[in-house]
C-alpha cells in the first residue's frame, strides 16, 4: 500500500539545539499531519497542514515548533530550540483529503522518528 | 475533551485462541471510530473504521461493533495467528469538527501471539 517515509528513524540531540524531522508523504497526497507519542502514552495530534498553511494545531504545538513543505519536497517539523520534554516518537501522516470522520478518508502514517533530547 | 481508553497491555496469547481488546471512549460529539494496527518497524495502519452507531466493521478476521449506548468499540478475533502480533490502537475522529484529521488515540495494546 501507500508508504510514508520518515527520515531519520532515530535522532539524538543536545537540549537547546535545532532539529528537523523529515517526512516524505504519499506522492499524490495534499494533507499532512504530525503526531507526537511520548513513551508509554497515547499518540497525540500536533498539527495539520494544507496548501502551505497550518490549518489547525494543538496546545502541544509550542512556539518553538514549525512546519513547512517547500516546493513539494519533504514535509518537515522543526523544533528550535529543543527541550527535554520534546523527547518522543514523532509520526508523520498524509491523506488525499481531510482525514476527518465525515469524509472518512484514511490517514497513512510513517514509522516514526524517535527523538532523544539529552 | 475527547478520550479513548483501551485494554492495558501487554497481552500474550496462544495461536488459535480468541482475542478481545476493549475500547471505551468519551466524547460529546458523534464520532467515527477506528482501529489501527502497528506492526514492528512500521507506522500505524488502518484496520477498519465505523462511522455510524450500531454498525460493525471488520477486516482480516477482526471485527468491532460501534456501541453508542455503552460507548464501546471492542476489537475481537476468533482465532489469532502469530502474524497478528502487533500494537492495536483504538481511535476516534470527531465528526463535527472532523475535517481536520485530528484523531484521538488510546494508549495502544501490545498483543503477542505465541505458537
């Protein structure tokens, strides 16, 4: 089936540094998402993105977070500066339309990037 | 806000036995309910979804019924195989504001099937 690729699979970084997580979404998809999962906890919605804009973000999406997809390349999540509490697995997802319940479209998830902030 | 609670893992069972993973939810809306499965080294993938109360979803021998009265969506399979070993996530999508792809997930249940 359709694949979402996330690069790298594991990133270790010192607190205060910048990190960029990369996501290669399904080729014809236009809607993109990031979810965060702290070890042992639920996956939680961070943000969605369409047509170059953030459409909705949760309270977990701090001011230090930003997303972009320049020129149809990777969809990226940037954290600057990183904090200890940013350690988590970050899942990228994409869909061909809004993945909401009403339209019943499917979100396709990547395998995640495990971010360790030291 | 919305919440989803599911069977606490890990769950270990023998091949050929039956599996039930409980899922309960809380929401003030009228959600679509989902089961996602995550195999080792992969991302979560949709197992099936049910948009309407009192309807059943199924795929690969798994099934769940959207029980609005009990606010439950329990996953069942009559006879599991080793290949069913995975993490199973119950999730809900808000229908009213639900054009955003914002799903509320449970914590996931690690299921291991031994031969």
